[in-house]
């Protein structure tokens, strides 16, 4: 699973319309959000750092809800954009989440287990678990 890192609003026009998962590393205004949704119509999830999530307007949250875009609170620890513009969640972590879900493990236990092994946020783990249940 790959998340495209977007460091500034100047990068929004450069995004591929096929981007589905984004980590926004700047304070997202309502106008930026509208440009983002127009640029990436297939967007499934937007991850924001915790401090930015808290300041996101109700209007922006409503726009995300109406578009069916998941808002995920979390950071991309140790990622360097100068090396790669994508943050990659290792496939083995995704498989482990899927395996735990298939065994009937409660979501809180899955989150606890995976958080101890990785630096993924609780909301990211829940998002991946939800995706694995849909597939």
C-alpha cells in the first residue's frame, strides 16, 4: 500500500488523477481540498498529522464525507520525500492485519498487536483492516 506524500499545495496540480491514498503534510484549507478532489477523483483516503486533523474545518470534513474519502489521523515516521515521494506500508504488515481479521481477532486487539510492531497510527490500522474485510 502506497501513500503519496504531498508537502505543499503547489504539488496538487502535479498529482496523478489515479492517486487513491494521500498523506498531506501541510495545513489543508477548504480550497486546497476542493482542488485535491478535482485533481484526484478516485481518492479513497487522506491522512493528516494529528495537529492538522484537529484544525480541519467542519466544512472540509463534510466535503470528504460526501466524496466518500476516509480521513485518517497519523504521521509517516522516518519518511524522506527527497528519496521517495511515496510512503509504503510493507505488504507483510497488511497480510498480518488480514490474517488477524480472518481469525476473528477483535479490532482493538489487531490495532494493539500491529502498533507494537510498527509505527502506524490506530486509524491507519483500522483503515487497512476495513480494506481487507471488503476485498
